[in-house]
C-alpha cells in the first residue's frame, strides 16, 4: 500500500488533497519515529493529575460497605447509627438508586448498591460520605445488615447443573448466562477424514489487571445542578450513558472527564458502582465527593480474565493441513454480566484468523457464580482459546514429524481473505513474524537439541484492531475528532479518547501533526471530556489507534485543505504543489517559496473565517450476518509470533523464562518507541499469566479472595523479567491510519502457549493448564501420561447449533432462516 | 439517604485527635504543616501539602509506588508517619526538575518510553536516584536488584533499566551539570 492510500476522505480529490498525497509519498516526518510522547514530561515530573490527585474545597470522602457473604437475600439495612456518627454527612442504600445498569444492553444486571440480593463477597450494599476517609470508614462498622443466606455456587461445573436458586433472574437458563453454538462447514465430516485427531482439554485460570492506580472518582454538582464526574475510567462515553440512566438525568446534564488512567488493561472499562454512588452523593449533599478504592477493593471489583475450561478437537491431514476444529468453552463469569456475552463469543471468534481452518464449530457457555465478576482483560476472551490452539499445533507438529514453525507457515490464512466464520482479513504479516523469531532465536538449531531441562517453544496469535460494532446498536461514528487552528500556529485537538498509558494522546497528536506539518509541541490535546470532545467509544478492543487515527487524519486533511486553498493563491502555486512541513507551507518545486504555518493560517482565517474542522470514523461493514456475527469482525487484524527459551528445574518444578523473541505485525508504527513499549509490556503480562497470576477463592469461607494484595497475588518483578528481542513487521493495512494496526493486546497472546510448548521441549511434559506452577510441572513429571490436565468438561447441553455455510461452500454470510429473530445485540 | 448531622460537625474541644504542628523539610525547603499525628508521610505530602506527585498503589508497603527519599535513602512513604519525618530531608518527584529543565533520570525516562501510564514512575525515579548517588555506574544486575521492590504493570521494566543506564551515562559524561 502506498502512503497515499492511507489518507481517508470520500470526496473527489481536489488539487490540495493531491498535494497531501504527494507529501505523504515523500516520506513521513513523524510517523514511525520515536519522539517523546506528548504527555511524557508531565508523567516524569509527577504533574499528571490522576483521579485521586484531584480535590475540591469542602470535599467529602466516600466509602462503600461491601457484602461479606457470597449469596444472600438482603432483609434489612439499618443505617441509623452510622448517620448519627459525627462527621457523617450522608448514608446511601440501594433504595436510593433503583435503576439497573451494565456495560452491555443485554446485561443490565447491576445496581449502584444492592437492592434485593448480594451475589458475591464484595458486592456493595451501602455508602457513606463523611468529612474525612476515616470517619467514613468508621461509619461502615455502624451499619447493620441482615442477610438471609442462600446457597452459593463457585464452580461452573456446579452452576451448569442449576441446583441452586439462580443468581440472576435472567439468562439462558438458571445459572447459564449465555449458551452459544455455531458451525461453519461440516466439522464432523472434516474430523472423520483426518489422519490425525487431537482431542484434549485445557484450563485457563482467571487473573486480574492489577493496574498500579487504584480506581478513584470525584463527583461535583455544579451550581446549576449539572453533575461533573472525574474518574479513572477507560470508557467515559459508556460511563456517561450509565450514570445518566441511573441518576435519571439527561446526558446533557452529566459530564464525564476521564483522567489519565494509571494503567487500565480492561479493568476500568465497566461503569462501576462507586462511580455512580459518588455522583448521587454529590447530588444529595451538594458537595464534592471523592472515593478511592483500597487495593483489596480493586481485587474484588475485578472484571478480569474469565477462567475458561476448554476442549479442542482438531483434525489434521498427514501433510499437516488442518481439516477442522471443534472448540468448546465453559466460562466462569462470576456474579454479573459485565462484558461476558461478548467474552463468550470471543472465546470462539479468532481461532480462524491465523491458519486456514476449513470447517469450524464453536460451543460456548458462560455461567454465573458467586465470585467477583469477570470481564475484559487485555486480549479479551482470546488468550484462553489461543493457549489451547497453539498447544494443539505443537502436538500435531510432533505427531506428524513436521517442524512447528513449518506447520504454521504452510497454512497461513491468506491476506485479504475471508475466514470460515466470515471474518474479513486485511494485511497479514504472520509469515514474516514467524520467520523473524525463528531466525533470531536459532530455533532450528535449538528445538529438541537443548540439554535436558532447557527448552524452546513457539506460538503465534492474532488480535482485532477495534471491534467492528459498538456496544449498543447505533449507526453513528465510533470515533470523532475536532480541530481548531490558532492564528499563532497552534492546533487544538479534541477527542473522546482516553490515555491509559498506551499513548493514545500521542497517536492522536502525531496523526494531526504529520498532516499539518507542525511539531508535536504545537498541538494541544483535549481528551476524554464528554462536554467538550466528540465521542470516542473508549480504550478497549485495541480500537483507538485505528479509529481515532483515521478520524484525526480526516479532520486534519480538511483543515489542511482550507489553509492550502488560501496559501496556494498567496504564493501563486497550484494546491497540489504545496507541502506542509517543518512549520511551513511551501512549494515542493521551490522550497524557498513559502510562508510559515501561522501566516498561512492567519491568511486562511481572513478569507474563510475561524478554521475548525471535524473528522470521524466508522468501521466498514462486515461480511458475516449470522446470529453472533457481531463479535470478531474488525477493520484489521494484527499478528504476533513468539519464541521463548526456558529452564525447567525437575527437582522443584520451577520454570524460568530466560529469553523471549517476539515479532509483531504492526502494519505501520505511528510511534515506534510506544509500539515496542506495548510489546514489552505484553510480554511481561503474558509471563505473569503463564507462570504465576491467579484469582483464587476460598469456597469454604464464602468465596473470599485468597490473596487480595499486591504481595500475595504474585506478579512478575524486575527479577522475573527476561531479556526480550522485539521485531516489528511493517505490512500496512488499507484500513489503518497510515496503515497502522494495534499493538496493545495482541503481543500478549503467544506468550502463554509458547512457554507451555517450551516446557514440553525442555522436560517432555504437557501442562495444559495455567498458571504453569511448579506443582503442576511436578505433577506432570510424576504421571505416566506426562501431562497435567483439568477434569473432564461437563456436558454443555448444547441443543441447537446455528449452521452457517462457509464461503467455500457457497455461503453468503447468513444463517439459514431458523424462524427466530436475530435482534439480539452480541456486539462486544 | 439521610443527612445525618450538621455539616462537618466534628467535636473539637475534647477531641483527642489534635493536629500536630511541625516543620517538614521537603525538597530543600522548610514547610510549616499541621496534620493529625497518625497520618503517614504519604498522606501528609499528598493531602496536607498538595504534593500529589507521590502516588500509592497499596498503602501497605507492597508496591514501591510511594517511594520518596528520606535523608537520601528510598523509603516507602505509606509506612512512615509524617511525624517520623520531622527533622529529616525529604525528597519527592516535584523536587527533581530544576530551573534548567528535567533531571537526567526524568529526561531518560521520557526519551526512552520508561513511563507509560506514569503512575509508578515517581517511585522508580527516586529509587533510581538513590542508586545512582551510591553507584554512579551500576551494572544491569545491580539495577534489577535495586528496583525489584517497585512494581510496574505497564512497561515490563526493560525501558526503565535502559533509562537508568542512559541517565548514569549522562551524569558521568564530561561536562554533565548534575
Ligand atoms: S503505596 Fe506504599 S508501598 Fe504501595
Ligand atoms: S508505567 Fe504504568 S505502572 Fe509503570
């Protein structure tokens, strides 16, 4: 793809637009380089204001009283003693906020404070606002709550039996929140015909985001009655909708400002109880109210990785080609819906985008359990199936006597093709990714040849660059950007995007600066303020670079065109010969003939009036139109491949990762340093998931979290972090801004299976469960089958499977009419 | 909901919790501060002095995020009382940049992308600063060791090591100001 194709705009090309295309063909000034990010100086001086850094005069502090039982009816709450405590200004219970909310329209199952039932230890039942945090905390101990205990359920295999009172009064049946089954092509026939059939079960443990910043929110009622909320949220737009709904206020009277997040990883993408509660407390007391969760509360808020029990039945021909795949998942959803319906679909959506799988069936079930709710964590629903799939590839390679790298390279999903489940692939750089890590690591010389106890493993993956559909059905853009040019040459950029550390402010500024030819320091970004900035749906699904970038390009091109029209006249140069660079506008054929950008803006303003433009982005339509087709489509897919070298101590079972080689198909870097930072951060987080991180509870003690602290919940420190060699593969995608694709989530995915495969290479055991703890390694070493595997998957009770013809079978992306309406929104 | 008491109606005359009135030396300047005696240095800095550059991730001594320098040594400000800090030399991230711009560590962290969300950054900067004062040219192993009490969830630490090394090189380069 040439750079010019990246410039968006449907209108016929004007000479000015031609000029821009020409400019971009000449090479980028900023794109792909590594200038300091726009918020870099603020971050290193401590000047960045995170939510808990804010305070207002007369501010009150709030605390939540959380349930200490897992499942119970709420009989009575007596708050009188708390109210009488000096310094307490307001006490709130569920009665005050009867309206339910939730991130997905199909799961509006939460209340700001519980009303009828509590569903997990940590479910909030009351809130206090007091003059200081200690008084609020003390007041909690004066609130009397009477519970009528109900049987809890902690395991999906139990929940699916439906033997207890259902946790919710909605869902597919009893404690089954969601059950899906779909088949593309004839899987049974494909598996029958295979020369090698693999059928194994896997378990991927739940783990949590653990952002270093604890969630915090400050709410304030303005004198005219409007509510402003500053919060550590990744999704200000969805918080805006949820808060307005629960408070019963017009969205025009609620303003959400997302503060820079001190890490998100998906953990701040749901609207949370505490955010809505402080808004209500601010309204009732007419004073600013702040809450900052304790670290323990952050563990209980969770919304992290679903524990998933899986079965992967996969057929291969002798020559290594995959014949078909039947993939089953059972998700432990925890106590609420959260993103869970989307998560369920995601455990089945992206198996098809790396290697050609001609026939594919997916059965997935999500159950409710009385534990903290699971939701989206970096990789949302895809690390679990990817773990199983990549281990099966390794098994098949060994059984068929084919190098695992070659087994993958022989059947890559073609670029610009359509998968069995109707996902349209764009650019596809997995081949070069595999080649780079294979070469860099010395894979061919090392695999199977390292001394016992040392091993090397390979795995690949892919991820979406933004969900193709919004969370609630609407036809509006997913991202908007407005621009205002100042006479002095400054450019103000407004966008709803939220910087959670990934560098989205910098991506936004870089796209604008590239096109207008100004410096990053000439750009002032105003982000994530629902009163001031056009909607961007939020920092989730790796959507920001692609969608915000495209919207920014469109807004900047429009501004450039206005300025170019006037400048062309002033300079007597045709518009298509104008170049915007180094803060100047000049003739490409005679660079001395030009004016400064600020002069050009001033002249254009004199001619056209105030220069302000807007740009927006809507993803292209998706070819799949069957029930459930809403999850998986994306404007583009990123690809990653990783090789890891490990050391396994057979005495202790301890696995040490010594070195990682990882290649990522980025399309085109916007800021290379930030891209590599995301890759390294993903490797780090994948390492934690693979080896140590787990959310575990005590079923005999009401399901309390075993280790809700930073010390006990093991995460990698400097001492566990291995050397990482990163390769970037540049294969611009026609849908990406300047060809760019995502990097925030994809590179995490290959880590866990690569480590599992390396453990096998080292000591010949298969640990088909995460985390790969010393106990599990030892257990596998002791067993005759040299394997550590989960208990058998219970019957998922799939009764009806939607059958969709693949493209090869002559399908058109729809499912045959089942007589059932397909109005349900399954969008993530 | 009920409004339980008059606004801020905390008993005062017989309240045992009287504020301590002390002088704290922070970033080379003496500050008169009044705070409740049980408050941690972290709370005093953030709440009573408005120095919110020092962050917290646990307030239990487990993450290193709240690290400041006390008499030149890295200390977890969430585990230290404000009162214990009287008469000692406290350094926070706000004191690092001077009139001539960013401190070499800050410069290196910004240039190399060692601060992603930036939340852990002040703690890392001060821990690294203490290291470089004791060992101007630390080995990679030493850096890994000294920073092992600070958690970062974004970067995977590698850019942080590189930034410390770059700052060490800049500091000892001929003609380096600091
Ligand atoms: S906040 Fe002090 S160590 Fe975590
Ligand atoms: S930069 Fe985010 S926690 Fe370190």
